[in-house]
C-alpha cells in the first residue's frame, strides 16, 4: 500500500516509505506505524496517510490547523461568498454556516517551470474559475500600489514603474512554491525575477538546498552566507546541516543542505 507524508498546512502529500521516514525522522518503524494508526503528527507537523485516506479525513486534518496570526479577508468581487487568509487558506461562506467551510487547494503541474503549483476554484472579481493561490494571496495581502489597472512599484533608482497585473508575478522568497503565506510572497517583474533566481544556476562545488520531505532542489548557493541571504536561515544552521551535526540535519523544519560534487 502506498504511503504519504501529509502536511496539513498546505494540503501537500508526498510519497514515502517507512524506510525513508525511519532515516528522516530517526524513529523506528513500529513508532511510525503507531503514529499513523492514532492519527498523530510526526515531528508535530506531518500525518502519515495511505492511498485509502479519504478526502473527508484530509479536510479534517487541514481544518484543525491553527495559525495564531491568521487574518481573513473577503475575496474581492466574490459577493461575500468566499474568504481568503494570509496563509493561503480559503473558505466558502454559507447562510447556515456564517463562519464558512474550508476549501482544499490542489496542485497542478506547470511544464513551463516544471513545478507543481497550488490552485483553488473560487469567485474573484466577479468570475468563478480556477486561480493561482499565490497570486490571490499576494493580491489581497502583499503591499503594492494600484492605479486603475496599473501596478506601481518603486525601483532601485527610486523611480516608479507601471505594470498591468499580468506583467508581475508572485515570487516565493524561500523557494517553496507551496508556501503561500503572504510574508513569503513579493511581486516581481521578469527583470527582478531573473536577479532573484540567479543563485539557482548550478556550478560545480556549490551548496545545494533541498526540500527535506519532497527532495526537490530549491537552489544552488556559492556559500553559507549566500544560502542565508536567500532562504532566511542562519549560516550556522546551514553549516551544521552540511557537517551533519544533527540526527536529522533538517534546517528550519524544511531544508537539507549538501555539497554538490
């Protein structure tokens, strides 16, 4: 039977095995099986599920998550039917359930960037259809100046640039495209994006950062200082992970760092 690690913060499922989890979390198979049977979180973060876990159960896990500083807003142009939080969560409002019911975002693979990005089906600006979660969160929570249909951003030379909404993109600062917390997003044009992602070009002997759970490469870095700058983790933590000073070597509950030979 196929096993998955389920992260209820993002409705994210990652295929795994007990052998992989034993190495990752430094726990015995029996302990992990107990966590699964009792619906307990591993490392206070992940549930162990299988291919038979129902959508109803996943929604229960997802709904139980609590974010102390979560802020909710009505989605613009939804006629009060949908609300969005600064953590990229959504609810549909019903007359009989004024507090709303959670909607589960889902992942769609985008070939252009070769990544799975989160989408949600809601009503926005009068149109009910599928929307990119990061862009919706950034639209409602990330500071930016709007003038009619133009987006106004200040450049490094203190001059202002005018763009349409479609000219800018929501960039994930920590490299995790499923982490749609508003504080992890910023609006970039294609020139700023190129500068921000220059560190992802692979060169020999650099440091590679990977998502500890999915194994996805987040980026390549010239030094621990470079990794600290882009991923907002301490240089010491990066160094400790590289030198395998901890049992799990997971930094900030998210990254594993290795030297790229």
